[in-house]
């Protein structure tokens, strides 16, 4: 009698992630077919790894990294019993990231200020400024903009909303809050992702699958998650691959004001007014909190 001991799949993604992606295994005689199913509206990059294996033969090289298009199921791998007369087993884990690792940030892309016209706010954290806590690759080029809770937040660049979280109602500087931020994530046409983080409880104004344009209302500022006060954390990120490893990298970007657009690089202490007329004022440096003061976000 043949004894079959098949797979244990462990799925890992973001703690705040309800995105509809999964991996499953289907047995066909002495073979198992590994399927990756993406029921969401954007491509995802998945990394699969075999943690344990016994009496199996692999058709593909593992760890396995592949891009799964939106609304698609792929037969990703084939695993076969090396000796069909003996028991065989394997244990797999997987982790996925939003977007394709082949995406590249468009160097010509410009981002409007992510707040409504007529409003002025001062950038509290930006690359090269003091008190930077954005030290991970995923946040190194992010900006934090302190603003009152409930301030309307608008899309900085056109794209497809693919993930929203609005149910969280807690925040603080304890690590326990890191996964408790309300967010809106938008896929841009170049495959990068716009991340709008720390929105207020119930403060999301768009739905997954909705197309937004620059200036579209997407939510309201708050202080949910790992946050020291009401502000918007904004970052442009993409998936990167180095060998068999995946990571998320934040990209440098440029805001703009005026018509025609006048680009500028976000800086610590820069006051910018959302004005898209020909007479828009240039952003200006203003006095900010002392460099030793705590930063509003560590995300």
C-alpha cells in the first residue's frame, strides 16, 4: 500500500493585508501541482520555499519566484514522488509582495501634493533631514507631513486602488501598533505603489479596484498604527529581487505645484501650498521643531 503524506502550506504577507492571493497544492497520482491564485486587481510577486522535503523530485529550481498577473491562477510548480512506492512529503512556505519585481519607477513621474487645493502643510520628515526614523529600504525615501486629524487626503498620482484598510482605531509609538495603520495603496502605471498610511478610523474614501486621478479624494489623515501624532506617511515603493530574495524599496520622487508643473524635491521643513494655477507660490523652508524632537512616525 502506498502511503501519501502531502503538503502543509504556510502563507505570509503583510499583517494588515486582506489581499486575495493564495497558494494551494493539488495531488495527481504520484505528483502534486502547486497553484498560485491571484484574485486581486494587480500583479503580485510570490516567493515559495520548501522548508522540508522527503522522497520528492522537483521540476523547477527552488526557491521559486514568479509574478502572478491579476485575476489569474498559474500552475507554478510540479513536485513528484522520487520513489512512488514509498511515502513522500514536503512542507512549503510562501510570501508575496504587491506588484511585479520587474517594475521600474518612471524617472519623469511627478506627484501632486496629497492634500486639497488651497491648503499648506510643512514636511516633517524627508530624506536628508534631521530626526529621520525612516531607515528601512521600504521607508528610506518616504515623507511624513503632520496635519490635523480628519484632513482630506487626495491621490498624488493616477492609478488603481488595490488595498484599503480602515477598521483600525488605535495608534502609538509602541511596536504593537505597527500593523494597526489604516492605509490606501495605489498601483501606478509604471508598476510602483503609492502608499498613504496612518489614516483615521473609518477614514478611507475609495474602494479596491477603483481608478483614481491626481486630486481624487482617497481618505482622511489620522494617527493609526505606529505613529506619534496625526500625519500622513507617503511613500512610493516597488518590489525588488536580488538573487533568491525579495524586498520592498522606496523610490525618490518629486512633488510639483503650479501650471505648468514646477517640480521640487521634498525636504524637511519645507512648507508647500497645494496650488495648481500659474501663480502658485514656490515652496519655502520654514522653521520647524528642533532636530532632537521625536519624529511623528517610525513606519
